[in-house]
């Protein structure tokens, strides 16, 4: 577990069982709508279709992940004319490794 700015650990605070449940449901749903990912200096950006269902999956992810991963910064940008949505997930040192193992599509 690495320490980030403000001494917030770069780790999910869910129990192993709850994390596996989240990974099998919400995180799997998010991964299924990701069109592309881009590595950033401090995290990753994910491109998602601009339809209602995909945006709802991203919104659900943000709501629950803010509670268990307080070190993450979420930035959501929707392109005009119903274009794709970009979700940037960033954070302190160690965040990119965490995101690579949890959120990148396999």
C-alpha cells in the first residue's frame, strides 16, 4: 500500500469478498463499455460510448468507487452531439498501478 498526498493510502478499503463481488458486477459492467484506454502520467483515461446505458454505468462506478477508493480523482467529459464520454481516473503515486490491475479491460 503506497501513500499519496494527504496520506490517503492508494488501496481499496473493501474487504476481499466485497471487492470480488464489486469486480464481478460493477467493475465488469464498466470494463464492458470501455472503447479505449489511454495511459496518463498519474492514471488512465477511458473512452466510453455516449449512450444513456454506458453513461449510467460510468455514473454508478463513480458513486460507489468514491466511497471505497478516496484517493481517486474522477473527471468526466461528454463530447457534443451524443459523442463518446471520457472518464479520467487519476491520483497520487501508485494510482496508475492500482488502476492497471483493477480497471483496464482484460
